[in-house]
């Protein structure tokens, strides 16, 4: 309430000062030019006024006019000091609240993780098995760097790694984006943390620390846009409540996006401040440097980051095309993108994917189009619209041509595959290819279900988001129309103007949430990029007086002072929302820390123990990618494939390994496994006897379609082949399966067969 009183008093004082200025201006000489009055009302300095009056005031007595003007702009020193102190106190408590929210969230995640997996009470092997979804592979390289005699030696061994994928020598740093593990291991060595913390706790703590940075950046972003740190607290509350849809850190800690998205969040917060018109030059430089560092880091730690920045680049491209942001700032942002791409290209061992990335193509096309269309933002409405369409055509044509030429000069292996995947995803084509259908069946690439939107609605974030988005989008469209009509850009925004869409940072986030929201409707994995900014954007909207004032301007509210009412609603509405969320969800969040089942996988522990004690050190294992990642982490043995779904070559090797679940002969499977130098093959009961409502996405169904072992009859799908399903037939222990394979280990979940090096025919 104190903050509300301060905001109301400041607004009312500002209104009174404007009225006094108008009265004093009316009492001045009539010869005063109108431009001088406008400059005065906007708060110009005395020196600027003198220069303005000296050149524009008509008459023989300019000194008298200057004397009559000067008292209108003088403010008491005590009031300016008190205003500065109020702003300083608000900034201090806002920063304190932001840091506190981040730290509390990190502590909550650490506690939740420990109780979910009983992490602190387990042995090292059982801890490593808790890294799910194949994410343990990244932790293996972190362990490798710590076990190396020196950091330089460990880094060199990773660049010529021939102990991970059988028969291949790979640059693991480039192929798997291992810079997070390199940085974490380096810091662990340099700081001497081995004396007081275990490596696994340091690694896990680094991930939780980045999540704290993630939350803090969302807090700051909402605070900068709304002007009140209450919006930041509301954004964090919604983020935590919708944790299952905002982050994957609960399921798999070392995943690349858990390391990368906090940097992207910091980059978006810095970009938001940089686009704002009401910042000092020092603050703008700080935002620029922060944006540069975080953009480069984001590109470095995640192989898909340039696609995310391409979507962001499209948002900024629209801002520039509609003349919604100063050209100087757009030029600076282009410098950030280009320099970050260049440095990432060097640090990622001349990664050709970055040269053919859509982000670089968009930048090249945009720069060239701006050079050839220097007068695009001039002329009447119809002419500017025609120039705008021509501008879009030039940018995208140039970008596509550049990307095509780069791919011809520097072949990129997965470029055609991505196009083929998108064609099948959008129903433009069909295929029986196993790899394409396998990716389409991944949960992150499927369309989200209704339960996702139902959860957002129950948490009250989706209804308020739609309201805030509607107001901001309509105001943005009005601003775009004014720009196309020739009205200049406004740099000073007042609350009583009621034009929320005039702020460049708000317009950027409108485009941001629309683009990422459209992708989230197509791919469920994109919700982890969209939902956090839904929480932030919604919190900004309900806490921003400018948004309420925009609505009141539209409805022409006159019965109540609209400024005062907007200030009241911007405080009362988030207070009510926050109280209802605290009452309903706080007990649920705390209950998650107490009622947690113990995570224990005795069959996997037994399998890994057998591999450690019985299998040769140089043995090569074949199996599902997620299981192979766990085997690599816990035993260090070489494997035939990895859970890296962005690498087409590894996906092809995975298809060959999965043939043990197809209806293929023993001889065919034996040839495929020996071509990968496999010594042991692991058959999982969960895949062989998989039961699923979506039968078309089971591994054995995908294999049957790919191998042509499918018969369609009256809408039903049947599998048919002259051979039985390999994973069932091999358990019968009869020829010819016993000629090629020998079972050496089994339990309820796994059957391990040795691939015979010498075939013994038994009848």
C-alpha cells in the first residue's frame, strides 16, 4: 500500500505541475513559439531552453520571455532528493526480492530432488542411475574431465574420443555440446572444491544455481516492463506452480536445455531493458554487454540455440520493419548476433551448421535489404505498405538464397532430413522411414494435449494471459498503423497517455509470445520455452498501470479519475491473485516435499553390477539409447549408439540395434550387430512386450512398418513375416538363435546375450 500511495502522489503531483506550467505559459508573451512550449512541458533543461528560445522566439524582448519561463521548470531540491531516495529504496527491495526468490527456488529444487531420489542416502552407482532420459551421458564426461591428470589432457581426449561409440572416433565436445561439463569441471578444479564437496553435488548444485538465475531473470524482466517488483513475485509464483510445464529439471538434470535456458532468460531480460526508451546511457551499455555475453554463451552450450534465436530475430525484424524501434538499436543487436555466431563457430570447431543456420540467413537478408531500401519508412500509407511487402520479399529471398548456397558449398548432413521431418509432421507427405516416424513419436515433438491448457487454466495464468495479450496486441496494432501513417516514434511515455503498445519492449514480448506460442501448439517440447514467458508476461500485464490506463482510454472512462483507478487496480488485482494462489497452491507445493516415493531400480543396478564385474573392459554393448547412456556412465564401456536425437547417423545406428525387436531372422540381426562390433546385446522386456494405447508408436510397430511387415485389414494393422519376433524367439534357446547368441545374464527386466565371435551350428 505504501508503494501505491507513492505512485498516486507522484502522478497527482505531476498533474499539478503540468497545470501550473500551463498557467504560467499562458501568462508569458504571446509571441512564444509553440515548439518552445512543447519542449518546456517535456522537461527540458535550462540551457536547451535558452538555445531554443534564441533561435525560435519572435519579438524584440527574448530575455523577458526567458525569465518568465524559467520558474516553470524549477523544482525544489528537497522534492528531487526525496524522489531519488524513493526510487533507490524501491530498487533495493526489488533486487532483494529477486535474489531471494531465486535462492528459495534453488533450495526448493535441491530439497525436492534429494527426497524424490533419496539422493543423499544412496551409493554412487544408485545416484548415477537417477540421471534419467539418457542425461547421465553428460555426467560421464564431467567425471572423465575430473579423472584426467590435467584439464588440458582431458579436453584433448574428448576431442578424439574413440571409447564411446564403437568403431568411431568423434569429437565429443562438438557432437554433444559439452562446454557445460568443461566449465563445471574447470571451476571444480580451480576452486579446490574437491576438499569439501563431492563431484556429483557440485554438478547438481550448478544446475540448481542456474535455475535460480532463470527465475531471477524472469523476475527482473517482469519488473522492468511493469515498473513494480510485485509483478516479478507474481511471475515467480506462477512459474513454480506450473513447474511441470515450465522446466524439465525435475526429470533429467544434465539435459542441454537445463543449462542453456537460464542464459536465454538473462538475454531476454537484457534485451527488454535495451529496447526500453526510458533508460540512461550507462544502463543501456550494461544491457548491451549482458546481452552480448549471454547470447554467445547460449549459442555455445546448446546445439538448438540458433533456432531459438532465429525466432527471436524474427520478432526484432518485425519491430524494425514497422519502425517500432530506433535503427541504431537494431544495428547494435545485429552486431551482437553476428559476433556471437562468429565466436560460437570458432569455439565449436568450425561448426558448419551455424553457417547455414536460419539466424545467419535472416541477418544477411535484413542487412542487405536495409541497404537497398533506405527510404522504406518514408511516404504515404499505401506506399509504405507496398515498400514493406517488397522489404519482406527481399529479406526472405536473400536469406533463402544465402542458405542454399552455403549448403551447396558446405554440405550439412541433416538439412534434407529436417525438411522431410517437417513435411511428414504437417501432413504434406507420408513415409515408412523408421527414424522419421521414431522422432514423430517422441513426446516432445507431438502436439500437446488438453491437460496442458487445463493446468494453466486452473492456475489462473491462462485466462489472465489471454486478456493481457488481447489488450497489448490491439494497442500494438494501433501503434503499427500510426507508424505506417507517418506519425513519428514517441520516446517519452506518460501514464495518462494510455498507449501500452507504444513501448518497444512490450511490442517485442507480444511478438515473442505469439511466435513461441504458435510453436508450442505444434510441439509439446516448446512449452518449456513458452510457458515461463507466459507467466512473466501475464504478471507484467496485471501489475502495469499503463495497461489498465489503455483500457480506460478505449472505454473513455470519465466518472472516476482513470489514472488513480489504474494505479489502484494494478495493485489490488495482483494482490488478490497472489493471495488466492498462496492459499490454494502453497500447501500443495510444500506437500511435494513430504509425500515422495523412493526411486529405486534394482534390476538396472543388478545389470550394471554384472557388467562391472563380469564383462571385459573392451566390451561393446548394444541396446536402447537411454539404457546405453546409463551403461556408459556407470561402467565406461563402449556402446553402439547414444541418445542424441539431433544426429542422423546415430539414429541410423539406433535403428539397426532396435532390429532385435523386429521380425527378422537370427542371421540378419547377427550381421547388423557385428557390423557395429557388438559383443553383448541387451533385450529389454519393457520394449519387447510394450503395451500402449498408441500402438503406432511402439518400437516394434515402427520397425514392422519400416521393414514392410505390416498388413492393413479393415482399418486394423497386423504384422506378418516368415520369421517370428526376434526378442521372443531368442528366449526359446533353440537353433539357429543359439548358433549366433549365448545368454549370459538375465533378470525380470533385461536379457543379455553374447554375440558369438565363432558361429557354432547346432541342430
